[in-house]
C-alpha cells in the first residue's frame, strides 16, 4: 500500500511540474539557439551596391590597453552577398546566449560606418569597409550607407 501511495504521489508531482498549455503555468524554453531574419540593404550616394560581402559574427572588442582584445577568435554565424538591389535577406541561427552581433560588410574601394573606431584604426588597411554592432531580434533590419574612397 505504501509503494502505491508513493508512486501516486510521484506521478502527481511530475504532472504538476510539467508544462501547462493553459493559464497559470509557464513553458520552459529548451532551445539552445535562436533564429534571426536579416533584412539588409547597402547603398551609396548613387543607389544600391551589388556584391557587398556581409558576415554576421560575434562582437569584436578592442581595448588599446589590453592584450586580450581584437584577437579575431569570434564565431561567424552567416555569410552572404548583396544582390543587384543592394539587398540581402536570410535567416541565421545563433546560440541562445548571444544578444548582440557585429554586421561586417566589405566592398573594396568603399568606406562605411563603424561602432568601434579604435578597432578600425588598429586593423589599418586590413579593416573591412564597415563593422557595426546590432542587438539581435527575431527580425533585424539593417541599412548601411557606404561611400567611395
């Protein structure tokens, strides 16, 4: 009888801990990654820019007083090229713990915006055209404006 009561109590406990689809309970999210829809447009003063290489990667930090920064050890999550309309649309996945990413764009002969100018200066002629830090969302719209050097 005692074993039956223990089994019944455990069954009740487990059912109470399970996720409930109704009101009053919350569902635990077991996801280890999240998807983001990227809608990116790159232009210059004359219109859309075709063939801009775009990479979504970990935020690169740079502190000129530290030997640990700008080590280039970040993770890349997506790579692509803009089309004839200067646009790139894609869905990419990042670990669920990632909250911000760098949008890195490269088109030889052009300059663009940077979130961390000290990092750009430290990279010198090897710096990409643009590197901006963005907060992740389920949909991320990015507009980059570049200018010819």
